């Protein structure tokens, strides 16, 4: 009986101690990737989630002094588009339990696009996984932090 009471007590503590249920809307906002060189605003458009770069630590090219552009894009016609405002997350769909899948992640540093998966870890952190689409075991995960305006 004591074990059952202790279990009920612990469940009550966890319920009221800030362990909140992960909700789909937690992804909406501005996030800072692990490298800290950019901030990405994630928003819902219709039934999918997209993210665009809204801040760069170094917004200008150090050699030209002009705003950075998408110079590494494999499509030559897109190499002149600005990095600031560039959509780098596309078509993510909420799958439940804090997981967003079936999207793509564009890396402007390399010009490559990867299959993506986002997992909400808490109200202030998420894991962004980018992998080779045909072989999802090859990839890497980066922890992003929600930007709080400071």
C-alpha cells in the first residue's frame, strides 16, 4: 500500500512540476541553431511548417561588405538570392508526440538539401535532424534553442 501511495504522490509531483505535454504549436517561434550564427523563424502555413532565416551573426560578406547571398546553391539562377529571409525548412508535417517529419532542410553553407526531422525536447529546445534522403542513417542532429529576445 505504501508503494502505491508513493507512486501516486510522485505522479502528482511530475504533473505539477513543469513537465508539460508537448504541443504542436511549441515549434512556432524563432530558434537559434547550435552554431549560433543564425536565427530561424518557424511558422505554420496551411498544414505544414516552414522556417526562414531572420537574423545572421555576420549578415554581410566580409570580402565585399554586401549582404550575403546563396552563393553555394547548386542552381546558378538562385545564387544571387539573399541569405537573410531565405527559407531553409520546408514542408514539415506534425506526426504527434513532438515530432515533425517529411520536411527538407537546406544548408546554405554547403548548398545541399537534406531530409529533415524535428523533435521538440522541451519548451526551449528542439533536435533538428538532417540526413541523406535515400539513406536516413547518414546524417547529424543539432540542438536548437528557442530565442527569447535577449
